[in-house]
C-alpha cells in the first residue's frame, strides 16, 4: 500500500476524532485539503486535486475532486475550526 494512502487513513481518523462538532463531509474535505496541500506543496485547488488523485487517495477524476473540495470547504470557516479546537482542548480530547 502506498505510504500516502496510509498517511491519509491515519490523518482522516485524527480529523474525524478532533472535530466532533463538524459534519462528516466537512471533516473529510478538511482532511483531504490539508493532505493535498502537503502532497502538492501548494494551496492551488487544481494542484491539490491532482496530487490527491495521483497519490491514489481518491479514485474520482481530478475535476470532480476539485469541485468537491471547493463546495465542501466553502462552509468550513476559521470560526468553525477554532471553536471546535477550543472545545476539544477544554474537554481534554486529542
């Protein structure tokens, strides 16, 4: 199994555990966005989608990955991430 896929599986699990108050598809999109930025070395959505596809993390076509990331991440704001982080730290999660 490709190391990128193993990293994805572990990272996705961590994000799901840490951001309990965020919807499932948003957690997946956030995890996918972060790992895509790391693998591609850039925050350009097209390059992120390309890296996610080429590393075998998603079998969807690159335009579909790009569209999913864009539509899912539009609703994930800094306020939502920060409030989930603070809640997790206060509760001793993570």
